[in-house]
């Protein structure tokens, strides 16, 4: 083995090593939680390059921009300059790149708001119909619905309206390149270019993305899909676990390698979460052996209500940080941890099933002063902001005559002036972060024109809100927690109705809900808390939920139970009687 | 707390330039910007319409505000949880706003006047320097165990370990209540720094327990220049360090108060319950010091250890510090002799005796000479001061009535 090879394979276990070196023919890597998935992909890229693959021939598709960024960073750290040629990005970024390479002229990816606005004109209806139409267009484009005649007619008119304005919607970033690739010569060119394809989080891709991928990979190409059927959590977005299960059927001769060592969590957490996911019927059998032995028991905490839930979490965090102020120090239950404490705020996460739970939790954190961030929570608000910012930049550019977008420097100053104006005048730190983000992208050469900037804005996904630099407690939905890990995890609302979620009609996919809970549990490295409020106000109703049936499935050997008493009611003083 | 109260008490205490505190809190900053106006030269003054007329004429003086705020950073560095408090001074409301905007990305500024940020103290310094290059950044109460740069529990062994390449931007540290300059003189690493003393005042009547004495122009630049270079910085007014909450070691829950030597003999464990004791400031200084007790470096600034006048009066009257008699006596003395710092430091003893009593004269005389008995504070418990033994007081009182 050469030195370089030794370095590439260093520290890998047997199955990881296999997954890195199996570079001929289709490959499916089953990567359970904490099995070193990203590490394996990064080393595989390095191995491919080492074995003579041109970096530009490698395509690595990730699920979020955040994941792409991490992978790019780690690949860069390992490969150095050679990593620059590797395409690492989301499906949408890949689609955009293909469109840009082949369609000269301007195009802009529109936001959801712009999409709805457009549909309002198409439908000639200012009401809420446009929202529904946008949803159904999205389902249609993602191949989730065949669509009736009426829908197809709307589709034609909608597409025409988009084209007339040189606009694409997000779904077009998959659809349009697929149309382009019906040109055989062009398809061949891309197949020749991307000889090595790696797909991360494969369990969550939707039918349109699947077709796009198959198109690019051709038959029996060097395609490697990495994922875990037990962590498929996007059925509502059209991601389908059967895609994953059918990989071997679609690509005969595909190899399957299972990464079987969990490096993240204690044995208690691995075994307890396994006991739950094993109850699912639709899965690929696999075993996961924990590398870390033992571990503290999982705490099942029963609290009176959602406020007590938040306060319990805050006090557990403070007990580990060792008090955040003199006042709290003096009142701490467990006193100070002393000089051996090693925790930071970013070691903690609070995970919930629905965004509706974020408010009460956020309130407790706000008053505690503990720094926290809610990821994915303010999606709607931010999306609206982004639409407004896009509008402003467009107007500004038009007024300045920069729309033709030739001068890079002028485009830059135009973008920065608009964002700077917003950042300076606005009280919202969001504008400032956005300003910094764009400045970063300009410095990195990712934004050359106004359109690049607008497209970048449209591609911001809610899961990208996460700011890795800010050390704070992360509050997130179970969906948003995917791909993250923390030393201490609190899952709130571990109650029937929320986990599994069954409060709204037509949403009771027990297996998907179980996978979601499994994803939440397996985020924990050291400690896991499952919280159950005996009374909860949700969607304007007061409920008295029972402990989640999923939690009851955890074998008792892995758990300990804590119950907080109901809040003391004001007692009516009994009148003292003389006799 | 309102700016008017700061203005009033600064005069009663004898403080010319008072830190506003809490400028990171949006509501407080708003109130400050409404009730004060720039005095020119980077300080603020109360708008005329908010000046009340309840300040004794004997104390009446100009008061200036300096925008200041304390920030708590809690983070992990080199495998340990670190908790460091820092004070930031900026010249203009605009700078404060700008800094708040930058910090609001990182933490929640609304919860507390002293916000908690999950940020490396060094990064906080970098942000402050970026946003406002003229700002003054000072590690707060540098020795308290839990929340300071040298703290025994979650601090560092040197400024360099904390601030790395930005250490040269640290030109002063705050000694805090539990340490005084003479303790800090034992570390040669601190020789280049100005040792400053401030007292955060959760109630305005506690203002000025510690203070800095400067002979400079009254401007932000002149003051920060004096603090950064020592030029024009004449010295500090201090608590007796023993009176501070963390001078000795111990375990408050068990009432165990230990000297550093006793702590070592006990193996750092509470002799009552066996839990770890809280290591105090004196112990920590001993640990990091490279010089013997009593060393005085060249050019060290003098300092004056004082006891707040209400506490002095409480002892001479034999009552609690918050009693009505203390309050009445305090007012009387202030009216006759001028502001509190003047009474404690400069007023002729004969005048004090005339306005007060022979016992008060004796008490202040003893404080000026440093002749007081103090049971040192430990693990969050303030030290207990005694200027007189009970017998002594009776004796002195008796003398007083003879003549």
C-alpha cells in the first residue's frame, strides 16, 4: 500500500474501508446513525482521486446546503486543492449548474411568494387558491401526482408565465435539466463528465430526484448511494423509502455494504433506540454495535405542563454548565460542578415534533438568558424577508441599469448596497447575517451577477439557519435535527398525539413517526431525556396526554423515571376553629 | 434604576464620571438616549429637565455618564467550561447600538442587563474592536471563582491563555471586591496593566464602593487613555478585600470558612460534608503569584481601602446598616460635610467629630489607618467588618459623654 493509500484508509474500520475502496459498479452503503457516514464519503472521494479519477468527474449530492458545506470543508481539509474540482452540492444546486451551463441568458429562481403571486395572475384569483395551486404544481413536478387534465392545463399556463418572465421555480431546478438531458448528446456529455456519483441521505430523495439521478448515472454506472432506511423522514415531501429498498432491484449486481459500528452514542442509547426501530416492518435488517460501552440511563421525565418542561430543561443545562450567574449559582439544585466541567451551550439540543411547541420553550429560554437558536422555526417569516430582499435588489439593479449583468463589480456593489441598507436600518439581526453571508459568497467567487445573488437567496433552506459559530443551545424540530449530534438531547412532548403525531387528519404514518423518533434519539452522544407533560395546551386546546407509546417500547433496563409534582395550588387556608 | 437616580447618587457619593452599566439592554439604552445628551468628548450628561433638586447643596457637582456594559461569556476552551465576565466602555450611543446589533446575532440581549453569550471572550474582544476601535475592554472582577478571567473554577491561568494574540489589547483589569492592588502586585505578569476598581451598583446607594481616581480631562478619550497607559491614573478606592464575598475559601452551605493553607490541609474538601470547597481569591492569587506577599512593583499606584459610610454608621450606632437611624445620621453628615468619599477620605477629623460624634471620628480615623478587624468573606458570603470591639465601643462612648 502506498503512503497516500495508508493515509486515506487510516482509522477506518473494516466495513468503512470496504465502502471507500469499492469503486467499480453500483454500491449501496447502509449507514446507520453515528457510523461515520461523512467520514466514509470524504475518504471515498479521496480514494477515487488517488486511483486516478479526475476531481471534476466526481459528483457528491447532499440533502442540505449545510451538509454540502460540511462535506466540502472536510474534503478540502483532506485533499487540499484537488478538492476544488469535485462537485459537492444539493440536487437543486446541481440542477442550477446544468441549466446555467447550457442555457445562455438570464434566469432567476423565484421564491415561494413570487410563485404564489404569479399563480394569482394565472388563475385570475387573488385568494388562497393560488397557495393550493402552488402545492399541487410542486407535487405534479416532483412526480408525486399524475394530475388530471385540469391540472395539466394549469401546469402549461403556469410554465408559460414563468418562462415569459425568465423565471424558474425550485422544482424546475430538477425538471428543466431532465428535459435538457433528453438531448442524447448532452446527456452523454454529462455521463462522461460525472463518472463517479455519490448520493448522501439517499433514503430521503423524491421520485423526480430519483429519475434525475438514474438519468445521470445511466445503467450500472459508478453510483454509490449512502443512507439509512430507518432514518427516512420525508414521506410528506415525496421522499420514498421504497426508492432505497428498490435500489438493488433497479441496478442488478449492486453491492451492499453495511456500516455497523456506532461511534456516536453510548450503548444504552444505541440499544434503546434499536429496540424501538426494530418494531418497524419496512426496513432493511441491520445491526448496529456501539463502540462506547455502558452509558447513563435514559431519563423519562414526567412534568406537569409545557412550562415545567422548559424549566426542567433549563435547570438540567445549568446543572451541567455550573450556573450562569451568581444568583443562579446560589440557588442551583446541584451546586457548582467545579473545575472539571467541560460543557458548552452547543452541547445541548431540545427537539420537538411540531413548530407549535417552539413558542413555549423559546419563552422559557428567553427569560433564562441562556443563548439559544431555533432552527427551521421561523421559516415562513424568513422566506417572506427573502422575497422582499430579492425584490429590492431587482428594483435597485433595474434603476441602476445593471440588469444586463455584465459588470461583476457593479453587480457586487449593487447587492452590497441594498443589503447594507437593510442591515444598518433594520433591527433584525437576520439582515446582518445575510449581509455577511453574501459578502462571504462574493469573496469566495460564488456570486458574480445579480442573478447569482437572487438564486442564492432562493436556495436558502430552513435547515441552513443553523449557525455553527454561535455557541448556543439548539432548539429544533425532529426533522431539523437530522444529521446533527449533541452530547445531551432533550426530546420534548414524548406523548401520544405528538409522538407519534396524530393531531391532524390524514397524518398517521406510524412507521414514519417511529423513524422520526429514532432519528431524534440517535442524535444523543451521552445523555438522553424524554419529556412528557401531563397537561399541554396545543392548537388552542388543553390536553392531558399519555406517555408516548414509543417511549413505553423502550426496555426498562435502559431508563430511569423522574416525576415532577404538579404545581402547588394556592391552598385555601383553613380557618382556625376554636372548638 | 433610572438615569436620574445615578445622577443624584453620584453627587452624594462623590463620583464625577459614572458608568451607565447595561448598555447592551435595549430598553435601558433607549432610556439613556432619551434622558441624556452628549456632553461632548464621548461622555453623556443628564438633560436639564430630568435634574431633580433633591441633592444636598453640599454635594452638588457635575456628573458625567460613560456608556458601559458587562457581558458574560460562557464557552468551552481547551476542554474546560469557561465563564468570563468583561466590561466594555464605548463613547457614543451609536457605538453601543452598533455593538448590540452585532451581539444580538449571538445571544439574547433582552433577558438581562448582563447578557450571556456563548462566545469565546477573545472573540468578544475581536467583535468589540471591529465594531468600535476606540472602545475600552476590561476583564471584570478578574479573580472571582466562577465568572472571571483568573477565576479558580472556570477561568484561565494567564491573560494570554484567554486572549491569545489579542492580549495586547487588554491594558487593564478590574481587581474586584475580593482582591486589592497589593494582592495583584504579586503577579509580575500584571505589571503592565492598570488595576482599576469599579463597583457595579444594583441599587444606586451602593455606587462608589470602589472607584478610580484620575487626574485627566473629563472626556472618554482622556479617561480611556489614562486607564490604558496609567498616565494621569492616580490610584483606586477599594473595599477591604477581606470584606469581599470570595476572599477566603470555604463551603457556604456548611458555614465552613477556610484560609488557603487550611484548604490545602483539608485536601480541598469541606471538613463537614466532604464536597469540594469553593476556592477563593486569596488562594487563587497565591497559586498564580510569582512574588512574595508585600512586594510592591515600581510605579504601582496607591490605593485607599474604605468601608462604606452607612456600614461605619451602623457600627457606631450599634444597629443594622439599613436602619432609620443610620439613614438619618448619613443625611446629616452629608449635608454638613459634603459627599461620602470626601467624608471617608479627606474631611478633617475635627470636622467629623463636630458633625457626628467622637466615635465616628475614631472609626474613620481607624479606617484611614487600615486598623479594622474583618472576618473574611468566603463562598459567596460577604466578610464581616468590625472597627471596634464591643468593650471598646462602650468605653469610647463613655468618654464621649464625659466631656
